């Protein structure tokens, strides 16, 4: 639980880096990147504890993860834009990669696995909803996100939370979750909002949620009931 608390704090600080510039941001980035390296330095048995292992379920059972590629590319559907200077872009990419890693370890590798020891259904709901609601921090971290956009982000994040916990629980590996989460965050750095109306944003969100829900339902019907075990 101590490591869970330290990583949760690191995750919150990473979100704050989005609105922080200069030497303070660089210092935080180095410290938090170091915290992300920690699980990869553990023995194999400990890596499995966080789901940092290959899934025993073949990729074909996941439809070769094609729907995840669609979700990852969602931020680029309206085009690509260079929204920041080169140093800021590099910093944001590194930070978003770390955010994706930390949040997956916290919400799926730690929170879900801990609750699932007693009740799997509760673990699925709690970890997914908590993950989505956690994005409300974007209203207060100086990112400038409006209320409606933030609520839409929360809804999408909850849907993605259910999908990723399904992949982890049924597939036994956190790696696909980390990769798609980091990709969604990173590609958001290059998202273009030019000409987007509220109606277009809602249609965009609806399409992403539809893909997410459909893929989740397919996996719940076709994958094994669970991985060989929940890592303890």
C-alpha cells in the first residue's frame, strides 16, 4: 500500500506538470520518470504482481488489438497540429507516457487486484469509475479545460476503464493497457481542435465510446472468464 500511495502521488504530480513550465517542471519530470522505472527493476515474480508480463491468451482472441489502435488514434481524427514548442512537446510526451504507465499500475495493477481478492465485480466497477472520476483534476490543474469537455472526458475515461480492466482480468497482462493508455495521452499532444463545434465533439466522443463499449462486450463474451490468477 505504501508503493500504491507513492505512485498515486506521482500520478497527480504528473498531471500538474501539464501546466508547469521551466526548471520546476524539469525537476519533477526527472523524479517522476525515475519512479516509473521502479517496477521494471523488480524480479520476474514481482513484475507479474503488477501484470507486467505477456498475456497467456493469444492476440487473435483480442482481435489483434485493432480496436485499441482505433481508440489510440482518436485524438488525431480531426487532424494533426503542433501545439507546443519542441522542448514543451518533448516534455509533454515524456509526462504523458509516465501518466499512462502510473495510472495503469495504480488502477488496474494495484487497486483492482486488491479489491478483486474479495469481490471481482466490485473491483471492476470501483477501479473503472474511480479512474474516470479522477480526470476531474483537469478542471483545477490549470489546463483550461471547460466543464462540458471535462465531463465528456470523464464519461469516456470510465468506459475505457471498464475495457482496460476487462483486458487485464481476462488476459492476465497489463502491458496492452499501458501501451494504449500511453498512446492516447501522448497523441493528445498533437490533437487539432480547429473548426470543432460542440456537436462535432459530442459525435467524436460518441464514436469513441461506441467502439469502447462494443469491444468490451465482445471480449467479455469471447475471452476466458479470467486469467489463471489475479496476481497477489
